[in-house]
C-alpha cells in the first residue's frame, strides 16, 4: 500500500502547500460546552495498518451495497470516511466483545485508541484543505432524561478530543428532529436536507457525522472537450443522452477485469479514480471478489502514460440502512440486546438500533460536489511508452472513488449504472 500511495503522489507531482485551516461550520451550538479546539493529533501520518484496514472496510461496504438486490441496476454511493467516523465515535463507548468486533471491522483489529487517533489526524488534514472546500463535522445528541440515560462524561470528552464532536442534550421532540436535520443540512452545504424522518420513543442518542466536499478540476474543460449530444448505455442496455467530458489524463490503471484512470482536483490533494469493467462484466461483478488488497493491486500496476478519457456529467442521491451490511461484515453484538456500551452511558440495555447513511454527488464540467451524513441511532431496550494512447470511455456502467491523495483515505466510493438520478 505504501508504494501505491507514494507512487500516485510521485506521478501527480503533488506540491501544494497545506496549512490554511478550513472553517469548521456548525448549524447549532452546545451551550453546556465551551468552545475549544481539539488537541493536535499525536501521530504525524496514517499508519499502513490503519490504511489497509480502512481500504478493506471501504471495499466491503461498497460490495455489501452493490450486492443488495434492492439496488440492482441502480446508482450507489457510500462514504467510508463518514461511516468510519460515526462508528469510531460509537466504539469509544463500547467494551468487551462489542468493542473487539468493532475494532476488527473498522480497521483490521487496531485498538480504538489508535483508530481514533488516526481519525483525529484525518480530520485535521481534511480541515487544512486549501484548494478544495471540505467541511467535516461530528455531533452527539442525547435525550435529556436522566432516568433513561446518564451519559459518561469521559466518553463525551473522548469524542470531542478525537472527533471534534459537539454534544447536545435535547428533549427529543419534533423541535429536536428539526435541529438534528438542520445541523445535517448546514454541514453538508444543503446537499442533504435531513438524515432522520422521526425520533422514536426508544431512541436515547444519535451519533452523527456530516461531510461536504467541493473540488474543481485541476484542468478546466474547454468548449471543444464538451459534447452535449453523447450517449451512455445504462445497466439495462438502454442509451441515455448525456453531456460527455473528454480529456487526456496521464495515469492509466489496468487490472484483470477493468481499466481506469486517475484525474486530479485542483491542488492535487484529492483525486477522482474511475474503473471501467471489461465488456461483459458488470460493476457489481467486477467488485464482488475484490478485497482491499486486490483493489490496491490495480494501483500497483499504474503507469504514467497518456489515456484518453470520457466522463459523463451525472448527479444523484443515495440512501440506505447500514445495519445488515455492518452485521454481515462482523459487527453483530453492537446491534443486539447483549451489546456493551457501558463506557458510553448508563442506560440499561443500550445498543445500536440502526445506522442510516445518506449521500449526494454532482459531477460536471466544473468539478465535483459530494456530501455524506451517517447517523448511528442508539436505543435503550511507471515509464512513458511510445504507443497509441489508452482509452477509458465511461460510456457504460462504471465504478469510481474520491480519495484524499495526501493521506490515502477513501472519502467516497460509488457505482454509476445510469446517468439519471436513480
């Protein structure tokens, strides 16, 4: 993994200076807490073990969604980073087998302390983004009822220190519902207007992450590179009229079942990666046997050579419950009455009832806007070659990802089966 990430950085000639702090936006304030910045992370870079675990989690999360029959032939978009942060905060309150399962799934067995320290570093890195707009925010919402839940102040301190999370005690009325959804709307730049539809009587806590990304392409598209009358063949074999963006990129990817490319956003810190399955292979089939290791092998074979690229403009939303996916991935006890969240609060049988994940993406000639929100609901009960340029035309279903090229963290991963919002 180290060679793969360093190779990308070398090929892209990453040279942007990072130092300008991006403002931390929040739609509400917690009157019971003083405003203070989290202490600097103790680590200076993300470890190989953390990144390997994050890659494995990311691929498995995408595979779970892609293999879900209810999304067959539909567009998919997940934000591994958003889910990891929401679950990382939650794991800070777990103990026993509940904690060990979460540690194994989130980052390959890394201790929660090391995991949260890594996430703290990632948050600080994202907030320092200079050439793209990147907002990231975390919050904990607690039912103001001491008879049902007594929060552990050490838990709140850890979520604030590691995740810059603000805490809110609310009565969990309709007014609280509006506040939570307003907070999500504000922190996703209006791309996700609500994360929950109602607050059930059984809910005693919400742990929420929100991410908003907006990056312009490093190289602007010229008029001659924009074809308003092109076509995209969707997963049902139907042709869709699309606006296709053409360019020549200089990092080509090739694997057993797919070819692809890397395209930079302004400044080079973030990259767009697309994988086009070979003819006769669907995106779902392409990633069905993929692991974090095999995904990285695609980058091991990267080459610095010209590749002719076509990208369709597209925009869509995605929303799903992650409960079954995470259970299939190995987090089981946390969703049962036998869960141990004793380090979080005193609330009887406290367990996760659901994990709601919503995302949005807009890719066009200017760049990309994407957002994600994740809510954990707690309830009580390469050398240039002299040859013809390669071609990767995304004119049929494909897989894509947006990476933080500086840290190697996967921010978004998705599948486009149609250029229509479906």
